[in-house]
């Protein structure tokens, strides 16, 4: 199944949403987040499925790199 990336509001807009009572945003380095998520997926932690529909905010340049990477096919072994 193909995963679709979406662009989300900038940090200024997130701060405004925090004021209206919606869920607060928490900033975390991708380098800190990815190993935790990868380990949870590798060990088949069920709780991870609860968050699969959650949205994350990424920088525009990371989005561009991921979009380009999506189109690259892995080399054959």
C-alpha cells in the first residue's frame, strides 16, 4: 500500500492552534524519533497502530527529499 505525504501548516499556525484548545504540538528531533518508532515496529508493539493516522509536521526540504526518494527504486541484489 502506498503512503501519501501531506504538507501541514508551519510552526506559526501550529502555535495558533494550540491556543484554541486543540492538541498541543511537541517538537522532537527526527534523529530521536525514528529509532523509537523503528524499534516499536520491529518488535510489533500494538500501541504503534493507534498512532498510524496521526499527522506530523516536517520541513519543506525534508518533504522534497522524501518525495524524490519515493520515486527511486531500490537496486537489485
